[in-house]
C-alpha cells in the first residue's frame, strides 16, 4: 500500500507551535466571555480530564423499558421521557425502588479503573424524582421509597476517595411539580408552566440546587430538560449567575440556558449563551472549535436508563475510538451507564469499562491534558501536548500501514524521537528538512488503536 502521507500535519503544528510553521495559526477563539484567567483556572481540571462517566439512574430503572406489558422500542428511556403515563400511575414505581445492591464504592472504582476522571449522576430527571434528600418535596428517595436513604452523598464520598470529581445532572423540566404540566399539543417531552407559577418553580429549583451543593458539593452541574418554551436564555443566565455566586469554582453546562446541541450553542467569546461547555449528544462534531470547551455525551448501547432487553451494545473498539476522536478535536467524552433498580451497573457495561481501562492504562497520556489537532487523519487521529517550545504529537494509528512506514511533512519542526506507547520501543525516524518517515514494526501493538508518541522541538 502506498506510503501514507500525514496530510497537513503543518496545520496541527500551526495550531500548537505557531512559531514553527508557515501556516496561519488556527483561529484561537476565546471560549468564554469571563476573564480568560478565571475560566482557564476553573476549567483546568475539566479540560485535562477528557473522560467521564454519565449515570442515568432513577425510578425508570424499575419498569426497565416495559410498560403495561409492552416493550418500548427505540430509545429505552421512553419510560422516563414520556409524559403519557398518568402521574399517579408513575408514582407507584417509588414503592418498587429499593436498590439494596447499590455499592457506590464499586461504581467509583469501575469509573476509576476505566480511566475516567469524573462522574455525572442524575440527581433529578424529568420525572422530578430526587435521588437526594430534599426539604422541598416528599418525592424523593428518602421519603417515597423503601430504601429511605440519600443515594448521592455516598457516591460523592466514594468518588472523592478514588480521586474522581463528583458531578450532578439536573432536569429543569419536572413533570411531577404541580407548577408544570403537559403542553396542549402533546409534543415530545411536553412541558408547560402554569399561569403565574414560574417564579414558584424557579425558587423550588434554586432551593434544591442549593441543597445539592450543600449535601454532595458537585464540581459540575449538568443541566438538561431546558427545551420547553417557558424556559428562556435570560432564565438560564440568571440561574448560572446564582449558582456561580454560591460556588465560584462550579462548572455549568450550556443547557442551563438555551445553548443546547453542543457546538451551535457555543459562542466564540461573544458568550451568546450561558454555560461553560457545549453538550453535543449522541454525536461527535465533525471538527473541534479551537479554544472552545465541549463534551459529547453518549450511551454505551441505545438507552440512557436501564432496559431489561438492553441491546445494540457498542464495541469497545467503537468506544475507545470515540474517546480518541473526541480528544483529537479538543472535547470530553461523557460515557453513560444505566444501573438497575437494584443498584447494579449492567455486566455488559462493566465489561466494556474494564476493556477501555486496559487501553487507558497503556495510552492514557495521549488523552489526558491533550489539545485538539485541527484536521482529521484518515487512518487514525492525532492529539497534541505542548511543553514550551517542544511537545508531543500522539499519532493514533487505527489502520496500521501494510508497508510499515508513515511519512509526514514537518515544516520547521524537528522530529526528535518516536516511540510506541505500548512498549516504549523507539521507532526509526528519518528526517529531512521538510518531512520525516517513521519505520513501524510489522504488527500493530494494539488492534483498536496503536499510539506513537512523537517528540518534536522547534529549534
Ligand atoms: O430526555 C433526556 C434523556 O433522557 C437523557 O437524559 C439525555 C442526556 O443528555 N438528555 C435528554 C435528551 O436530550
């Protein structure tokens, strides 16, 4: 097979070593209207983390994708996402919810061993049911279920014991709250606010969020359910300011307002929308936006919440390559698990998490703390780590060249050394003024993604 040219590697270098390349440095958008040093300081751990666990857990795990004997096709969180179930029928689920097998320490360990750096768990989904003890309602795990204990605080402690950041998801839309109701036209996830009761509900939300900050001190508040027409961008900006006032170091996603769908909600510094990062869902943007923070949230199968007949599980290869693709574009990967009503993460999820962890133990440095490279490479991806005038390019080779050689144009950069992360073995680098060629072993060390660490300098 013809030698592969690493196309336009110059653009990568321009984005990360502007003094080294003639190409115009990639546009460095300001990702945030607040003073860069404040946002940069606050976002630093989140940008380094690159990989987190999403947990969708609640009463909807009990019916597990079936209602009145009918399996719900399509996305399995139908149970939690439809307002077609009469509230008094749905409320009966609380009596069934008794997660006696819940082991927060095991959940935190599974996330840690997968190479994840943070955990985002549903504190309240659209059904309004709270997994934490709240004074604002009896519709919570302490007052309404046989389990009778707060679920989030123990997980926050277990995450911190494993060195993970603990974060919470919170739905603005709340079908159970008396101030909200179905929209007349029955739209998907319908929700309206009753005449004159919006301020009441916002106060309720603020009280609950203050309780969450107090009881389990999340580092990120991950909002959702912001799409009903009655919730506006000014509402989101006010809520963002309220929360940052309570906890200045808090990070908040762009669904606190109307900036959803990830990149389109991201401004390049004009801060059109409230929120610190974009939230593309079940998708990976075609390119990153240099200088803008974003996180792709995705399921491991096709359901957010647990479904008894869970299927369409993605392969570990797909999950690892998603992580690499996202990191190569400067984003974070929030990968979801949906625990059962008994409190167990499904075996199929645990298996994939363990396999991802094996890859991360060898190659994690090519993900953590890396930044975007501005182009896509057909046979793999590239992530970048700067170190003054030097740095490393991590070449993620998905498609190992049959001729065992990779060639790249290196305008003004010196390829110092190259090694395989899998075993530290040095690779021969033949450099000329304009390009270098890597000689690779016949066999790819990792069929999913073999990573080459290329140290480069500018002098
Ligand atoms: O309706 C929810 C869905 O259940 C899930 O929580 C996702 C995760 O981002 N958010 C909403 C759909 O966009």
